[in-house]
């Protein structure tokens, strides 16, 4: 079972944008002033888009440097992120309930790089029910649709089981979460707590669409189903 983090389990309420702005200023020497969106992109894709939108050639070296600075900035802002952010309603109970299901191994499939995924989950007290050794992260691939295979590779390495889409559930809030699940042949549970509404998530191909995670029994039923 692979969970998205931002706008699915928690919200950082602007901390990421602040970190991007500070990192861009450090890297390029001028402010971030062009519009851009996360919308479920991997960190590599978001960083590439920001650089390109500001007229900076997104070479691999430049993207890697930008992501490293973003990671550093968010670590420096950890206390501020904890104060500003919050766990989304029902998320902690949903994680605990799904962890209690026989045979379920929980991790993440997230646009965050591994260091930031770990930071956010620990900051907001959600790390206890997920095994980050078997997750997929925003520094694994440019496209989110490529992430499930990284989780399966790690799961086989650490758990000794070769997972496929048939025994994988992906939970997320964006159209890219749904696309990643569809590309992998996984069961997709979408929650309308992010930029996409329930109708759009359903139209994109989510198997189940929930308004949020507050109905723990509903979450468990969607996963077990």
C-alpha cells in the first residue's frame, strides 16, 4: 500500500513554496517570480519546470543542485513547517487501521525526495506505520508514473516478495497519483483533499474516490476491496 504525502496525509501550508523561493535565490541570485504548480509532480519534475519557467537551462547538474538546496531549506524550516502545517483529518487513524490489516505493508509513493518524505512524516507523527525502505520518491524518477516500479524493486529487496499492480494499492489526491496507479495496474483510492475534485479523480480512472480520510471504515473497505 503506497500513500502520497502532501494533501493526502498532511499539508505543509506554503513551506514548500518558501523553500523553493529561497533555494532559487541562492542558486540563481534572483527571485522566483513566475507561476508554477506542484500538482503531484516529482521533485525532479517540479524543479525542472521552475528552472525552465525562469529561463534557466535545467541541466542535470543544475536540477540536482536546486533539489539539494530545496532539501536543505526545508530542513532549516522544519520548526516553521510543524507550526504552519497539519495532519489532515483522519490520516493517522487511516494509517493505523490499514497497518492492522493482515498482509499489508505500507509505504509511500510521493513527489518528495526521500529525505523530505522522512522529515515530513516524522515531524507530523505519521512515520510509525510506514516502511520507508520500500517507498518510491521524487528523486527516483522524473515522471511519477515511473515510481511504482521503484517501490516494487525495494519491496522485493527488503521483504522478499515480488509485488505487482495486482497486489498494490495507491492512495493520493492528484490526477498524477491516479495516472501512476493506472500505469502500474494498481488499485487506486483517490481522496478529494487536493487540487482535483471528486469528479475529476473519478474521470481520470480512480477505482474509489473518497471526500477525505475521516471515514476510517470507508478507507479500510476501499483498500480491502
